[in-house]
C-alpha cells in the first residue's frame, strides 16, 4: 500500500533553486498568459508556486490505496457543488474567482463540511474546510508555473490524478464499445477541444507532464485516472518544460500536440486524428 510521504516532496529551498533560473523561461514560453505581458516573472510568482506545491503535496483526500487524489479538468469543475463538497479546493491563497468563492458559501459546501468537521460526520470520513488541502486546483494567484507546481507536487509524492468530466457519460451512454478505452477514445475524438481549442489547453499540458513523469492512464466505463508505480521526486521542472516543448505546445503546433496526447493515452499518434 502506498501512503502519502511528505519526505518525497522538495523543500522550499530546493524548489527555489529549480524555479529561479526558469523565471525568464516561463515568460518567454507562455506569451499567452496575459498576467506576465507587462512584467517579469518575479520572486512572488516563485513563492506562490511553492505555496501551492506544499498544499497539493499533502491533499486531504486519499484513495483506497492511500494515495493522494488530485482532480484534473476544465474550469467548470471549480463550479460544481458536489465536487466542492466532496473534494474541496487546493488553495494556497484564495479561491480563484469571486463567483466561485460565493458558490462555496451559497451552496452551503463550506458550512456542511465544517459541521462534519465538528462532529456530525459520515462514519469513517474526515472533512476539512472547502478551501485548503483539497483536490481541485483553485487559486487567485494562478499562473503556468503555479499549475506546473500543482502537478509536480503530485508527481513527486506519487499521487493519483483523476479527470473530472461530466460530458463523458451523456455522450457515450447510448453507444456500444468493445472496451472502456475505446469509449474514451471516441469521447476525446469528439471533444478534441479538451486538448486544443485554437490553442493548447491546460489539460494537454498536464497530460504531457504526466507522460514525461512515467504516469499511466487507466480507463473504465465511469472515469479516467493516472497513476505512477512510485513517487518520483527526481523529476524536475526543466524536464517538465522540455516535454512541453517537444510536444508542440510551446510553439502551438496542433498536429504535434494531438499526436503526442494520442500516443500517451492510446499508444498511437493517430488515435485522436
């Protein structure tokens, strides 16, 4: 059984040594990120990335094998009350948008989780506050470096990554497929904008990072998740960024990006074309 081991996580000083030399690299390779358009990537960006790394490294949710659980998906997953209640947000500062912060309160997710925490709990489960060490990345200091640090923490600690996608079931339930893998291949071919929507999506970046860190996809009729056989604290930010470059994401080469994802998920560069 694999358990969360904080010793697999890098120290703040080790992270700083990796990230400081990459500040200009992050800016030059992420021209689409408007926050950096008129300023340099700063030491504050590095400290923000370290903060979310620390949070994501020890999520409050674990799976049946004791691995931490981190959720991947479109921004809409931050706005689904059921996910907020059950998984909470990985937040180092504040939840990303005002509407999402309000949703956590309006839907009662925060209140209900705090009630569980104070004693009215489902047997066997411990509920933390919605905002904190949950599984859904939501933070108002988000940046590409920040997102990569969320992923790097999970990779270093050997956490599982689960895709949260509510369109999969309605779009595939009335069709017959020989395997769950074939079902997912059909879904992704018909929703290629999850990876490319005139530009590379963040989920494509995350898949490339997981592939480079030797994670494997697992398909079933209800979900898709990614696992590693062991924590990988030796995987570095430069390795992550090199994989992003080689995938075609940095230069915005759609065909190359789609082929890279097809190889990772289905073992063939033509799987999604």
